[in-house]
């Protein structure tokens, strides 16, 4: 299964459990406050946030979702693992615009109208997500394979593992 994020700010993207994620931060949030909010929500398994570029390059990400695969990767731009909970048989892939609007305005929801179409259906439970990025938008080049820009592989696990203490690949913290 694959999705292509065509609109919105993709400097940061996130895999989010919209059923549990606490969206609102403040009308006047600062970036460090927002990033800390993301980390707090990552620690309880409601979201996995990724910084996709260091140079602010927006890109229409093509993301492949695989399930229970053992991915043999010889070369890639970068990779990470994280944990997320599914409580409503679905997760959403969302962009930074969606996250920041919901962080600033209490009446905005995740997903927004744009990101609602980036839905991934899963059984309820806890998942380890292996994230493999092949495309480096800052240099406009692929590392490894060219058939995929980003792969997220879901493996069901019995308990929520520890997520990083920062946004994945974040250069601001």
C-alpha cells in the first residue's frame, strides 16, 4: 500500500493516532514548545514525528506501507524505529501544516481535510514502525533504491517500546 503526500508543508511529517493524540498546544506556541509536545505524545505512543529535511525543502513524499516484513536494506539515506498505538483501527500520515494548525487552534483537528485521505487501516494494538528514508530532499538524490522514497514497515508487538527523546531526525533539539 502506498500514499503520495501532494500538498502541505512536509518539512515535518507524522504518523498519528488521531483517536488519542492531544493536538492543542497554545495560540502562541514557539517551535521548541511544539517539538517538546510532539516528544511527550511520542512517549505515550500517540504519534511518531519525523523531520524530513534540514534545508526546508518541501517534497511530495511517496510513502510505502508494509506489514510484518523483514526488510533487507543494503543502503539508504537514513532509518529509524519507533512505537505507536492503534486504538481506532487506523492511523494517519499528516504534514506539518495539519499539526501546527491543530496545535494553535482548539477547533482544528488531526487529520485536517487534506490529510484525511492519508489513512492507514490497521488492527488495534501496539506497533513497532521501522522507517527507511531513501530520498534526500536537501540534495535531490536517492540513496539505495529509487523505487521508494520512504518505507514504513509495521510489526505488531506486545508492548510499547521506548521512543526517542526527540523528534526523529530533528536538527532543532
